C-alpha cells in the first residue's frame, strides 16, 4: 500500500504544463480506478476514495484545462473519464470541480458529446474505427454528466442551460441499437446510449432535502402522483421534463425509448458472451445491448413524474407490457428497481397481469433431478440463468413455464394476442 502511495506522488510532479497528454490521463485513470472495472460504479472502492483525495485534488485544474483546451477527442474524453472517477459519490469533489474555471466543466463535457456525434454521423468521411472511438468518447462524457447531475440542482441547471438535453437526445436518435433473438449481436453504440439515458435520467429527476436526495411519491385519493415528506430542492427537473416532452410529442423519441426498454429483461446467464447491467465489466461488456434497458427505464421513470408526460404514455400498451415483464421476470436489481418505480409513477403497478392469467405451466415439470418447478422459477427469477437448460425429458423452463415465456396458452390464442387483451383489460 505504501509503495502505491509513493508511486502516485512520484508520478504526479513529473506532469508538466496545464494540458495533460493521453498517456498522462491513462495513468491517472488507472491510479484512481485501482483495478475496479465495474461498468456501473455507484460507490468507489476504498482505494479509489483515497485517490479522490490525493490524485484528484492535485490534478483538478489540469483535468479541467485539458477537457476544455486539448486537441483531439480522445484526450478530452479521457479527461472526462478522470473527472467522472474523481467525482463519483464525492459531493465535495463535485462542488470543487464545478467551481473551478467558472464552471467550464459543463460546456467541456457537452462539447465532447457534440464533437463525438459529429464524427459518428459523418458516415462518408469518418472511418469505422474513428466512429467507434467517437462513441467511446460520448460514453465517457455522458457518464460524467450522470455523476455531476445526481442530487445537484446546480449540475442540472447548468447542463440544461447549455443545451445538454438536446445533445443527449440526439445520441439516442442517431446511435441505433438493434436486438437479435440469439442475444449475440453486439452494438458499438450500447455504452454511449446507456450513459446518455442515465444522464437524462438524472437531469429529469426531482431531488429533495432528504438523507439520500431522493423524493417519495404517492398516489392520492384524487388519482394524482404527489410528493410526500421532504421538500424538493428546485424546479429544474420539471423544466427538463417539459423540454423533453416537446421531443416526445414531435420526434421519434417515444418509439426509441419503448424499443430500448423492450430489449429487456436480461434473458441469459451473465458471463463472457452476455451481460447483466449490475454485473457488467466496463470494457468487456461495453458492446452488449443488454446493458441498455435499465437506463432507459430509469429515464422513463423520472419523466413520468410530470403529469403531461405520464398522460402521454397512458395508453402505450407496448411500454406497459415490457415494464411489467421486466419487473416480474428480471433477476437484475437495476432493471427490477427501475421497472417497479416506473410502473408506480405511471400508475400501473397494480395493473400488471399474472403470467398465469392466460397460460398454464406444463404439468409436473421440474428442473433436472431437483424439486424446483415452474412456481419456484418464477419466485426465484431463475429464467435468465437456467431457462434454456433442458431437463431429463428434454424440456426447458423457457418451454414449460409461463413465467419464462413458455407454458400452454389457455384459450389457444397466440402469446401476442393474449398479452394485448390482458393489457387492455387491466388498464381499463
């Protein structure tokens, strides 16, 4: 441990000038990460927290100068990555970085996204490699915005003021993600889209004067979603939601969000060729579409806090169906929590149909030589992990169990027809 600390202080004085090189930044980021390569880092490790106090505070001005003035998108996006690592779950560092150079950090991060989009969308002039690097740059800047807007009315205000909402939505509208039935198709846009959605989620949030910064929302007797308990910090979340409502009403944003949500839930075991968002690796899993739905759901969850947005989606059967399936079937806590809250904010929590309303499990089916049956697969959310494994009779849970998408339709109708009727009857 002492050797590592000495290495930090030996290296930092060797950095000359206000603008850092790509090599400098890569070393700094490796120091701060301390081997923690989780995709979604809600809390830094103890070792990273120490580096936030040493490396980040000493390099703060150089990082912001590099973000603002360096030539080359790769260098500036690596500075954005360092800023994100320095400010994660560290309110003091967030405040210090925001104050440095009169808040130029906000414009710098937005410009990285805009510059990345310019390269990515220049299909006739940019090589495939340049477009992939541009997406990686967008992802790093968007993740930094996600951090800097959490429980920060100043961060929300500044990014809203400079037009970051429009830039992030443009990422969603131009960086497309497709899905495939076998789940093996990769998309180089996945990480950029995921972090853009997460950043929009925090921009659209309403934060309160509570221990966590979160607000509590309930439905009153008049059928209105209202805040209870702690008071809100500002009205900026409402302004952001009104801005986004214009995109929902006038562009294809609503269809894009439904498509991205309906890529979920995770449906295969987490591992080398498939990723669950809560367990994903920052680099090994960055191209998997399965890391995206949790963030799209979180964005919708916060948009639904405004009545006009909630009303806009009230009759959207596709959104209702996908949120219900994710909330009831997903084993990934990020998908579960966001889906349950989105259903609550949209007034749909008690309307989701049972998997068994129009379906029956195969009689007597059990998993391999165990006593685990379809009800236990549903209760324990085993479908993603074990759903494709066949038992001694050659039948898998995905074929036998209603909760896993199989089973026997009760009325002889196809699944799609059954689901549409069920959604209508539950929402009437």
